[in-house]
């Protein structure tokens, strides 16, 4: 069969978009690789009525809703897309669709420090809104690898009185930021970081190249947010910058998530590096509604054309 829409990516954005389309009686296939970005996290936060829900539970509930409305789910990845939206999956299947919704998210590329990846989402963090409450009043370190380190430090200073910035490989701080950090009693440690000290599966300190270890319970880093772009012809990601600093990449979208590729929409972190789970779900909903309206417009045009062909009198009026 040919689907109205194939959704590539089964996270919050993809599942929300699929649900909106299914509730409008569209046929939908969701293709999901099963690698959610937030899998290491203990819970999803700032999601109204679902605060603290483990990410896997939230996705399971979303999948159940999609199936309940008649949607289809398949575990796999898209390895190719031909014109007319012939979608090739890694298991050898080929499915077709009238429209595509890309909700493949992003990859957090961590700084090159030994041990960071193993602690990611636990006591190596990046977002105060995602994890800050859970580490309040703890000893927090901020690893400087770009110009946002002072900004991150001040955000976490709102949550704890013990914040230390490790200058590591970051650029020199402007005089204004030095003054702000000093006024907020945020310590600054010079020197490159060599690794982490872990005791009983908990972060205990940050080890410098000099051999010195600074006791810390949490380390805040700034990943590079790289969009996962499926092989859809013409679909590309562009650099996302904060000032002159590249923080990642994302697929540019217009209102409702429309991309530059006709018939293709994008929602969630693949299109917005700053979106949290609830924002991704909202973007998926809006993209689903936009796709449904686009399909309705196409169907109306076809109905008018068919009516004109069948009724010469109607075409004469």
C-alpha cells in the first residue's frame, strides 16, 4: 500500500505528528531507529503532567496511542528515498508515501575528554532546565570549550552556590564575564582537563593535566548539536550559530515545519537544536496539521479537476 505520510523518526515530534495525522484519518507509517537522544536521562522534565517520566515510558505511551489510532510502526532506518517518496528501509522493504515528516532528532557530540560519554545524562549534563533541579545544591563544574561557558555557569549558579568554571580549551573570557563570575562567587580554574574521577559509579572530581583534581559532583558541558538528516534528496542541514560560534546544525523550516523540499516537513530537534521534549511534541503536532491541510488542498484540486472532466456543463459555467 501507499501511505499518506511516512514519519521518519519515532520520538516525541514524530509520534505527535503521526497522532495528529491519524486523528484526521490519514494512513501513517512511523519508521524509528530506536536510538532516542534522551535515553541516558532518568526522566523527562518540563513536560506538563508528565514531569519525571522516564523517556522510555513516555515513548511507549506515545507508540501505544499511534497504534490505537491505526498507525503502523516499524523498527529500522531509512537508507534511501527516491522521487515520489519511495522510501527504502535497512531491512530491504520499500514503502511509498505522498508526504514525509522528518523527526530524526540530533546527535550530541561531546567534548573530547575521557570519561564524559560514560557519564552523559547522569552527572555530565548540559541543560539547566532539563536537569538543574535534580542537581541543586551540588558541586557543579562547567567545562569551557566555547564562548557559552560563563552563560552556563550563571544559569547553574541559580541552582547552587558551588559553581566552578574550568577554562580548559575555551576562549579567553571578556572582562565583563570575569567581573560577573567574581561577583557571583563562581570560581575559575585555569588549565586543560584530562579526565574525570569516578568513585562508586558517581562523579567525584575533575582531573587536570597538571595532576590536580578538583572535587565536583556534576560537570556541565556544551555538546555540538548535529542534526540527523535522513537521505532525502535535497534535504540538508545548515549551521546553527550563537554569535560567531557554531553550536550545531539543523534543517531549516518555515511555518508548520515545511522544508525547502516540496512534500517534506521536519519537526523536533532535527529542525530546532533548543527544543525540549514538550516543544518537539508541539512542533510535531503543528507539522502534522500542516501536512494534513496540504493533502486536503491537493485532494480538493483533484476533485475539482475530476468534476470538470465528468461534467462538460460544469466546466462551461
